[in-house]
């Protein structure tokens, strides 16, 4: 058993883990923050996207030791009352269909706007390219990001 300490959504946490679980499973199983989703488990879909020290990361590919001492933000911590402009836009523009991938989509989009508050459509498409949605909500995702930008 190893103890790993890091910051999650602004709060210091310390978890006891066996072996080297991926950050995704520590977030979901130890911390019970289930907004971050398991999709492919192979770094290919983006459903598990969180921020680590402000950068979007696929938590299914991050060994927990890599998160030690870092600031991790999940969808639950993106804004205090789920009122991040992207979250409001997602609701206003009815982006989700099944909704499963949308927390990852929002975290990926939040990284874009944090670094580039006025992205072009091409910037948005390029940045969101690796986040998959089986319902095909891509036009709504792009429109919602543009509405915030
Ligand atoms: Fe992590 Fe698909 S579950 S990228």
C-alpha cells in the first residue's frame, strides 16, 4: 500500500493505493467523483479528460504516481456551482444527447478557452478533434464553444 497526496478540486487529498492504479480509477473509486467517465481506457476517446496543473489530460492514461503533488480538476471542480460559462452554454444549447462523453468534452473545451479565449472555428475543431461522441453532437459542441468565445 502506498499513500499518494495531491490536490483535487482545490482540496488536498491523500489516498492509499495498491500498485499503480490510473488516476481515473482513483478519482472515481476512491474519491467518488463519478463525473469523469471511463470510455475506451486506451487514451483514444477523451471521456476521462481532467485537468492536471491546468492542462487537459486523459486520466485513464495517468499513473497515480504521476499525479502526486499536482492540482487535479475534475468536472465537479470546474466551477463552484456548475456555472462555468461552458456548462451554461451546454445547457442553453442542449448539447448532450446521451451525455456520457460530455464532461470530458467540457474539460477539453475549458482548456482551450483558458489559453485562447477567442478561438477560431478551426482552432475549436482542432482542439476538440480527439474527443469522441458516439451521438455525433459535434455541431452543438462547436456552437456552444463559439457562443462562449
Ligand atoms: Fe480515457 Fe477513453 S477512457 S481516453
